[in-house]
């Protein structure tokens, strides 16, 4: 199933590694670093994959992102679900691509 989310998996595994908090203070700062370093086309694909992932149940979203090697826990920043966090990431991506 991860192949359906190849760009998203690369983003989450690369930027939300086990020590991601040594690179930034928040998940949105990490997302901004990603957005400054990756080609717009790949960001667009990752954003589309987030939209696809958000069609899944919350349990499935958590299972999939955990399986991608993502070490971020949405509740640690006050998100009530992994889906809510991903919607915030998607909104930041959308805003950045619109600029």
C-alpha cells in the first residue's frame, strides 16, 4: 500500500525520522523545511497522496503513516487525530504551491 503513497512516504520517512525534533521545534517547521528543499512537482504529488490517504479511516491513517517510518505523534502538538495533522500539512503545502 505504501507504493500508493510513495512521495508522502519519502517526505514522512526523511523529515520525521526518529530525531526530527533536533531539526526543528514543530512539525510545521519540518514541513516548511521539506517545502523549501523539494521540487514543486513532488510536493504536489505528496499533497495528492495526503488527500487519498485521508479517505481512509483514522486507524488506517495511523497504521499507514507509522509504517512509513514517521515518528511524529500528532497529539504532542494538540492535534486530535493524525488526519487533522495531515490536513494541516496539506493546507501548508497548498498555500506554498499557490505562492
